[in-house]
C-alpha cells in the first residue's frame, strides 16, 4: 500500500485575513467608482465646475457673504465639502442600489468577506476617492488663489470633518439604497444632491442664506460645509457642526441596520 504524502502545502487553502479582504474590496470599489463616467462627473467634474464658475461669477457681481475673506477662500472649502457629499452619499447610494439589483451584494454577502467587512470596504473606498478629490479641487483652488490656514490644527480639523461627514452621508446613502429599487435610488439620490447643493449650505456659508441659515445649520450638508470651512479658515475644529454630523451618522446607521436589504 502506498503511503500518503504529508507536509505543509503552499498556498494554504482558505480565506485571506479579514483586513486584507477589506483592503482588496476597498481598492476594487475605488477603481470602479473612478472608472465610471457618471460617478467621476459627480465626484470631480461638477465640483470643479462649481468652484471655477462660483469664483468667476462671485467676483464679477461682488457677492457679499458677510466676511472680508476672499471668495475663493470661502468657496474652495465648500466645494470640497460638496465633493465629499457627492461621493459619500450620491455615488455610494447609486452604486449600491444597482449592486442590489444585479445580485452583486447578495453574492458578496456569501463570500468569505463578512458583511461588515463589505461595508467597511465601501467606506474605505470613499476615502481613496476623496484623496483624489482633495488633490484635484485643492489644486484648482490654489491656481485660483486659495490660501488655506496652515498648521496641525487645520489638518486635524479637516480630517475630523471628512471622517464625520463620510460616516453621516454614507450611512444615509446606504439607507436610501437599501430600501428603494435601483431606479428609485438613482432618482432620489440625484434629487437630494441637487436640493442640498442649492439650499443645503454646503458650498456657500450659512450667512448667504439669511434667516434660513439657522435651519440649514442642522442639515448634514450645512454641518459638513461649516466644519470644512472652519478647518481651512480658522485652523480649528467646528465642534458643534461635528456633533450635528455625529447625530446624523448615528441616525443613518440605525435606519440602515434596521432596513437594509441585501437583495
């Protein structure tokens, strides 16, 4: 009778460590997002157009925002906040909605990657795309004359604004994608994006909205816009606005956990 060979086989069968699976999923999600023309339009092209058009038009009509800071210093942080919102909410909601429709989410949910790891990969992918947005929009802002506050406080405040804004809008985006059909998600996500762009105090400061600014400050868009503007104008965190984003993140996460459907 022949003997059965024993020993260590390479590669070992089985799934990779969870953190490596999450990173791989995040890189794939980021590549797919940047390769998609519609997602690239929302993530980069529209924010850049808003920045260039806003600075040009604002300087031409001498727009009064209640501050003596140059318009580009006010508008560039707001457009960065708009880009974060478009990626974390609109792009994520649309992509996830169609992944549910075609059964991608269901199949990934049955893979070695845990479902919480899948969601973590999506959020990490948003960070990768936001890094691209920061370099592109920040570079355009520099060309237009943007002079942000320098120092560790600015970096910390901007990081907190990105983190809380991403969590809040990603949770809300997943909630929309989890309860609506893909076509309805597409319409709802784009409609909400346009409404918040026009009246959400994200690109322009609260002072531009008069009395309505007292309402807009409690919207996730207004809180994100103010927290990013405060980071680059004052070099310090806007704790009240970060708290508002935290409330929206908790609300969105609770709704998503209770209503999200994987198929």
